[in-house]
């Protein structure tokens, strides 16, 4: 393949600066796990990964955080080394348990985007016909939806290699895959309206915040200095899937709304339910950027989500019944859909254009050292919806299921990824490993599960 000695640099997108600054505290990574069954050739998959990296320069770049000019800088030499790690646990007495241990270690592996590529991959062999394929990325680069686009590219190259086709890669310009097409397609009037609505909601959140304190999960040992996390997976399939769907329909909410309401209720009950009514929980929910570019009918393929999530504050006093909580969440999500309200990035856009990322990072670290709770919502929730619409069948394999794992190292709270594939809902919760005992987490997970599928109890 043709190699170029020239260095390709791409400007840091505005919110990349913010995410990387906050990453000094949270080290936020995203993972998509595909459970595959069938015949798979790791050597060809590794080649498909390398071809995907070569096709999109941003995937084989490192961040250069200069004072006033920050760049994603393409590293052709790094791309020669396969970013696919292969681990065989098929000979272990309990392959799934061994694979889970490998996964837990893998999700705790932090990617320093100033030194290494921002995306890497893992393949775990559980048996002759059973595999876990994992895509891992630093959140400054992309969101969960964009990871699916990368996996689609890998599938395409893997299929061509299986067919014995000759593959020639021409690197695509960042403009075809970045956020800039989104920025150009959004009229100034819409940005102004978004900023206005966002500012009014931010003022409301601050007013509510003065009346009480932000609540987290009251585990036995909220070890804020623990540097490892663990994850738990809940699967609603069969009768539980039908029960969850029926309950969401009866309440007039989506399954995503149902999960958020159940999580809030579970935390509230776990904390004793007797907290001051002026205290509140906060969650961050995703924003569908496709609404911004619907008129153009296209989405950037890699840096797809510009504004990230939306901050929602829920007063403890509003959690009187499950129905009321679910309706409150549904109203909030509908407000997001109508007004395209993102995080405070929208309010800070003019400042973020010129703010040095190194200064942003130092500022965030100082704030966290003084008030660690300010940077930690009760939960960060990402919902991908029906993934059958995004993923084609993996060449030579059947997709048994897909799971998302988000990892953020902040005070006691949760990252919750909700995926739907086939007739199954999957919710993965990550949390600080030292915050509680395994028995405590078992009890909390059981409470959360029951809150999702159970009818309102008196």
C-alpha cells in the first residue's frame, strides 16, 4: 500500500477539548461487545482491522495538545501494527468466567490518546465456534453510534478478504467522516435557540441545586480513590422481555425511559427512601444528532455525535410512585427531542473555540480536587435502540447478542448502556469496584431488575 511521509493533522473538534479535559478525571472509554457464533479467522480479522485504520486517518492518529493549536496527527508507522489482541480461553474449565475476567481487565485499560491510537480491538475465543469481538475507543474520538460504523467497515473488509478479493485502500478525508458537516448544516438561528433553552434549563438546575444536595448511591465503602471498575450485565429475554415491553407500553414510555425510571427508583429505595425532598439525582442522556441533519439525509460516519448528552435533574420529592417518575422522564426526553438541548457545550461554544485544551484540563482537575461530586452525575445512560438496523450479519458468524460497556472513573454512580438486539434487552452497569461488596451489588442489581419488570407496588 502507498505510504506517505507527510504528517496529516486535523483540528481538534470543540467538544473533543472538553471531553479530553474531563477525561483527566473520568478516563471515559466506550466498548461494544459482539457475541459471535460460527467460523471466524483471526488472521483475516486482524487484516480487516488494519485496513479500516488505514481507510480513516483519524483512527490512526494521536492527539497533540499544543497551547493554542491542537491536532489529531496521523501516525502511519503505528498503523502497521495490528490493533487486534487475541485471547484464547477455550481450554479454561469455565470459559465464560475466564472471558469475563479478561473483559474486566480490558475495560480498565486506559487509552492515552496523546501517546497511542484512540481505538483498539479484542477477540476472545471461548470455543471452536464461539467468540467475543470487542471494539474499544476513547470517548474524545467518537460515541457509541460511531463505533457501529467502524465495525461495519471491518465487516466489509473481512468479507472481501474471505472472498479472496484484492483490497486497495484510499484514505478518506476527515471531512467525509467528521463532525464538521453537522456544524455546517445547522443554521445559526437553531444554535441560538438551543443556547437560549439550554441556558434557561441550566439556571433551573442551579436553583434546584441550591435547595438540596446531589445524591449518589449509598454503598458501604464509596472508595473514591479506587482506580478499578467492574461491570454487571442484565438481560431481559423471553418472558422478561415481553413483560418489560408490556410495562413500557402500559405506561406510555419507551424502554429507555423505563430503565432510567427504574434506576432512579432503585437508587432511591436503596438509599433508604427517607432523604430530604429537596435533594436530587442527576443523569446524562444521549441526544440524537440525526435530527440536526435530517434535511440533508446523511450522517458523518465517525465523529457522529456533536453535542453528546443532556443533563437532567430529578428531585427526590418527585419519586413518589414509579408511574410519576416514568412520566417525568418521558417529558424530559420529549423536551430534548423537541429542542435539541445538549450539554453546556452549546452555551460555551464561543469560549471553547479559543480555550487551550491543556488549560481546560488543569482547570477541571482543580475543580475535581476541591469538589469531586460536581463532575459526577448519578448515572450516564446511553441507549442504542434496535441494533438490527445498524449491523449486518457478521461474515461466517451469527450474532448472538451485542452489549455496550461505558467506563468512567468518577465518584459513586453508574454508567448504564442499554442495547436491544433481537428479542432481548441488555443493560450493562459499570461502577467503582471498591465502592461495595459483591453481595451488596447482587442485592442492588436484583432491586433494579425488579423495578424494571414489576408492576407498581403499594
